[in-house]
């Protein structure tokens, strides 16, 4: 039977980089059972019998967020053979706070002391042997981004697992806290043993007033009374509250260790450099304009300078493949209806979406650089003041930022918000962020109507989504969600040069997701759309698609969108199919218009829409309710179908109002 390890650490300590170094490409991603928190698991390189699970980045084991609950439950219930605790050596005091809590879980443990290269380059030093001796566990210095010390870490970890290492020492308390912990331990010892929960961990959690631990241990009312009396005595002696007493105890111990093992002459070069850069990038007045300028430059490079030529190249390859398949099918005397299904349905639908792959890869190349460099954390910090005006905190910007990639994980990410009010508001507003699935729609419209200003139009659409989110937030803040947001605390990591491998892995993940969707959802949708637009209700094949089943359905809803400037049944139908996946809007229009190339599609769209109505169409697609997967995630996080439906209706209402204003005002201006 294989061995299981847990990788735990603070956020922004290099955990993901280390995980990638330990596992290479031998990993898969899923969710922890019962929760929507991402779970990454892989095999240690050259040790296929040892698996490692990358736990969410956390700062403590208190049950305040789903990430903290996932980490503690995984270690307590799954009982991994060992814990690899990655510690940022440049912020060792803060990182060791989690280490002491992990040690209380009584599993064999090893510390991976990361970013040691930065410590050394600044003239600082850490006595690794002394640190190991004081903590009673192995400590291995590494630099994950530079692949230094990784082999030594693997070697020590394998040794730890195979030699059944002794558990870390945990008696680092003293005084009143020491007395409280040991008094309480005697009371719950039998229950902790019966439930197979580490006694020291259970005791400290009870001192903190941890309700889940109370329930798990089935603490009786009489025991609660005794435990509360012990805590009150401790608080009285220390003149502080229970949580502060435990925090002081841990930090006092950390200070003693660091006094012996750490020599700090100055801040690291990276920290000094980061402070200088932050004076500009997080400036009170210039922070947001700089962010918008960076995004505008990224869109210009993605959609004009680099992306468009690559997109054209891929289109030519797709056309070549489609024509070759057509010739092959005709040479084999395949039935005409099957040729039409494969060429006009599948190839046209999937190919039209597939051609946007270069744009998605390039966009996420730039976004990965911003994220890995540490800049995205600054954006959340800069946005905090703006978000507070609509009743949210900067922490809500993190799910919104994820929403630029995909609404589903973004909605799931709202679980990290401690306030139920903030969480629900963020779920409602996050889909207004322009997800990557909408990129093919933007590319199609900008190519047809705004080819010379594609980057600027793209930038304006992204900004429009943000503005609508702000206005909708103000509306919600003053109606359904009155109240104040919770305080926002976020660590700003030092700026670092992104790892090329990490950026490429991020790009590959996005490309893989896009390709999977293209060859599953879009593949099936293209066939269904071809069938519905090729047959009437009597299942007779029609020569004019305006006589088809799809046309009759689309014609029913087309008048609703007439005030927005797109009353054609084909554009309305595409919006419906877009609920399966937003990319389906492009494949639907390609199939319905029977366009063989992008140039043909652009020409046909210019007969259906005007530049003003095309921009209104773009606005509607960015704002109306997201795909069914995002709807399902909303239902799960909101807790009811009614809440999910009301959220979808609100988003679609906002989309309709904005589209209406754009078309009606734009028509007056343009004439």
C-alpha cells in the first residue's frame, strides 16, 4: 500500500512551486470530498509508492475558513505518514506559528525552509541544525524556484517515512497556559483517545473555544463547565483572552528559537526592492490607473500584436484540415447528410472556437506572470478601498480576479470569505467579471466590427464588467445587503521573477481546460445545433434554416432583444446555447450562418448587426447569467435553487439594462 504525505504552509510561501518540483507532471487536480476546495495530489518523483497532497495555503488551524477546515480534517482523519511543512525563510517568525500548530497534530514532520537563497544574498543567516534541534524535527534548506535542495528534501522525506520517525516534541508551553493545557488534557484524554484525535491538538482547540472540536469530542455540559473554569483562571492570571494567550505562548517560543538560530542584519534584497516598487504600484492615487494601464497593454499584445497573427495561422490549419476531411468523406461516397453534419456542424462549430486558443494561451501567459510575480496581491490591496465603497473588502477581489479565468472556481473561492454577507454579494457580482470562455465571442465581434481597435474594445468590455459590478454592488449594499464589510488582512509577498515552468504549467492548464470543453460541450452542442437548424418540426430537412426548429424557437425570443439592436433569431438563439458554455455563442453563429471562414462570418454579421448593436451584444454576453456549471456552483454556495434563480435573473436584468442603454444612446450619437 502506498504512503501518503501532506504538504502544508502559509499562502505565498512557494508551496505550489515546491509541489510541482516534487511531483513533476505526475499530478492530478480535484476537490476534497464534500467541499469545493481544490485538491492537488501527485506522486513523488522516482518514488511512485509515495503520494503527496498539496493542502490549501493557510495561516492557522482555526476553523474560520474552508481551507483551514480542509487542512486540519485531512491531517486528523487521513493521518498522512508525514507532513512536509514549507516555511518562508524570509518571514520565518510568522511562518513558524503554523509549524507549531502542525506539530500538535502529532504526525512525523519535516520543515522545508524555502527561499534560503534570498536570506543568504542579503547577508542574513539561519542555523539550520540549531533550528532542527530546537524544534525536534528535520529541517532542510531549499530554494524551490531555483530547484535547490529539492533532492535533499526528497531524500530526507523518504527516510522520514520509511524509518517511522518519532513524533515532534510539543511541550513548548509554560506558566499559566502550560497549567491550563495539562489540566484540560486530563479531563478529555479518554475522549480524544477514543476519537483518535491528538490530545495536545484537541486541548489547545478547546482552550480557543473551538465548537467543531467540542462536538467531535462529545464534551458533556459538566466538562464544558470545568473547561470554562480552567480557561477563566488562565485569562485572569494572564490578563488577556484565551486566543491571545495561546498566540503569545507560541510567539514567545518562536522568539526564543529565532534568537538562537537566526541572524538578521537587514531586510532581504527582495523585500527592500519590493518596498521601493510598492511606493509606485500601490500608490494612493496612481495604483488603480497603473493596474488599468497594465491590463490595457496586455489586451493590446493579446488581441492585436501577438494573438491575431497566431489566430490567423491556426485558422488556416483548421481550414486545411476541414477541407482534407471533406475531400476524404466525398471520396468515400459518405452520405450527404453525414458530410454536412461533420463539416458544417462539428468542424464549423468546434473549429470556430478552437481558433481562439492562441488568444487564451497568450492572455494567461501574461496573467500568470502578474500572479507569480506577486503583483496580483497588490491589486487586491489597491482595490480594497474601492470595494469598501460598495460594501465589500479587498479579499472579495480575489474571487473576482479568479472570475476573469472562470466563474465556477471563482464562486467556489468565496468560501474563503468569513462574512456570509460578503460571500453572497461576491457570488452575485463575480460573474460580471469577463471569464475566458467569453474571449471567443469578443474575438468574433471585434474582428467583424472593430478590427483596428480590437485591444481598446476588449479593454473597454472588461472595464464595463467591473463598472457594472460596482454599480450593482452599491445597489445591493443599500437594499438587500445592508451593513459593513469585514476587515481585510492580506500578506504582500516580495516581488519575484516568475518561474518559467510555473507559467507554462498555468498556460497548459488553461489550454487543456479549453480543449476539453471544445471537444466535449462544444462538440455535442454543435451537432445538436446543426440538427435543429437543418430540420423542421416534421423532421424534414430544410434548405433554408429560417424554416427550421431552431428558427421557430429563436423567433419567439428575438423580439425581446429588438430594443437592444439584435432582433435576428440567430443572435438570440446563440445567447440561449451560450448558457451551456459561453464559447457556444460563436459555434452557434458559425453553424447558423453557414460561414466557412472568419471573413465570411464577419461579412454575414455585418448584415445582422451594426457596430453599435454589436457592442451592445458584447455587453449583454459579458453580463448575462453565466453557464449552467456556474449556475450549479451558485446554487451550491447560496444553499437554495431560489437564491440561484434570483441571482441569475438579477445578472440578466443588469445585462439587459446595460445593453439597452448602450444601443439606444449609441444610436442617438451615431445617428
